[in-house]
C-alpha cells in the first residue's frame, strides 16, 4: 500500500513539474466585443492593453493559466466592461500552440461622482481608447482632469489636472485660495506596472504675496490581481522641491493588500514608510484627508484618532506632521448590503472596524487609533465613496472623520 501511494505521489509530482516546464506559443489572440470582432465603442487595441499575452509569445502552461485570470480581472476592474471572459481554444493541428479568446461586453462610459462638497461628471472610453476626462464643480473644488493611458496605442501615459479650492476658500479666514496644477507622463512596463514622473505646482493667493511651490515626483506603481479574492496596490514615490527655500527631498513607499476569503468579509492591510531631508517636521501629514501632494500616493494613510501634541497649534491638521514616519493599518470590512437604484446605480453599505499605528519623526512619537465606521460606496458608473468613522487612541482622545474615500 505504501509503495502504491509513493508511486502515485511521484507520478503526480512529475505531472506538475512537466506542466510547469512545458511551454506553448500564443499563435493568435481573438477579441470579441459585444459578440463582434470589432466595435465602434471600444477598440480592439484597448482590450489587448489589459493583457501581457501577445501573438508569438512563448509561455509555460502554468504561467498562461495565471495570465488568463489576471487579464480577466484587469478588464473587469477597468470600469469599461460589464463582463469579461478570457479562455484558450483547444489546440487542433499543433499541440504546442494556443489561441487565446477574449470576450467582453462594453459598459457604461459616463462617469458621475463627488466628494466632500463637490460633484464630478465626465466620460471614460473616449474614442474607444483608455481616455478619461472629468470635470469638478462645487463649493470647495472646481476644475478638470485628463487621463490618457496607452496614448495612440503605445505604452505611454499622459495625465493632467487643474483645480481651484474655491469659492469656499474665499469665505474662510484660515484657508488660502489655492490653484493646483498637475502634469504627469510615464510608461507601462507591463499591464500591472507603471513608471511615471509627476510635476505638481501649487499657487496660493492671500493678502500676502502669492506663494508658488513646484514639486517633481517620479514614482512607480504596481497594481496586482493575484486572484479573484486577493489584490494589492503598491506605490514608491520620491519628492523634490527644487525652488523651495529648504529644497527638501523625500520619499515614501505604500502597500495595501485586500483579501476576501468569502463574499461578505474583506481583510485589508496597509503598510507605509517615508523619510525626508526636511527639518521642519511638516513634510508628511498623517492626520487629515486632504489633497496635498504627500497624501496623493495613498489618501487613507492617516491616524484616525484625536491625538494632539505640542508640535502643532491645530488639533488635527498638523498634529501628525513629521519629517519621517512608519505606518501600519488594518481593517475588517463587512459588505452588509448591496442594492441597485434604477436604472443601474449600485450602492453598497460597508461597516468596518479598524486599527492604525504610527511612529512619527526621528525621535519617534507613537500614535494609534482604534474604532469603527460605515462606508457608503456608489460603484460604477458613479464612483463616489463616503466614509464616516470614529477612532480613539490609547489616551482616550477620539474624533469623528467624514471623508470622500473608499478605503485602502
């Protein structure tokens, strides 16, 4: 009996090793859009931009199966398609070749959304490409943004935005009226990895002389779909202020991991760290949801409690400012209720509990938060997310937070 089990084990292991080492060639990739081989709504090249498979590529069977799943998940996550299916046609004449079949149903391209006191309207999939234009209008944000990925069917990326934090800033004595301008360009290394350089300029107008601050920020971003239940987003970014008085330089890395072992529950983890040459202890702000550059890599990198320190005259906006930091956060989310408002607006209610921990500064200040909250998620095509939560720290200081975010 033991001998039989051993033989079966050897045969099974050999078959796995053979499948891993056996390579096939992608002979063709067929794309069907709305059951047709071409579509006026989405270009074939746009669909193919979400896969690492190309005709003529040699790949192992295991890697091929993995990339089929990855391609399907990227297509579904793009927001351009209602459904996507990626499969391989059985080989006929040549067993060493494979034909990949990608079938998609185009989605709704108009975009609606909003944040705290402003609305968003725009369109994606313009011209059948990965081109999206959004406009912002409201009390505290007005402007426009453009994102063009795979420019003219190349791996290049172009992004630009211009926004003003008014008219609210005109009526708030402690808030300067600011104009934010952003320009970024880069390239896709593969469908999961993008390498970019971003230029951000902020002009602040008040009773004093106008303040102008330019930041040059190269970064790499990796969006990985390990499976239908495990996803990760990582960003590493450098910041340089060549024209500032201090000429500060900094960098940070952020990684978020989401695991949904079964449909109603998601476990989310976020880890981050940053360091700078600044001597003012204000380079990174882990205290507020805002639109400053240091928050752009990951808007939920905050400590959600009411700690105040002598480092700031403000209870929250500067209490968590530091020239360096180490941060860790965890959430358990319950997808409690999902329903649709006609014609096709999906709303999800998501209660959650969380814990945040951080070490701030070179002489580390420890900060933490424990609490819970509720998210209201308006999914595709609205793309508006709102979070209300309450956190308390080990000293008993707590606060409520309301933010337009879906969490990490």
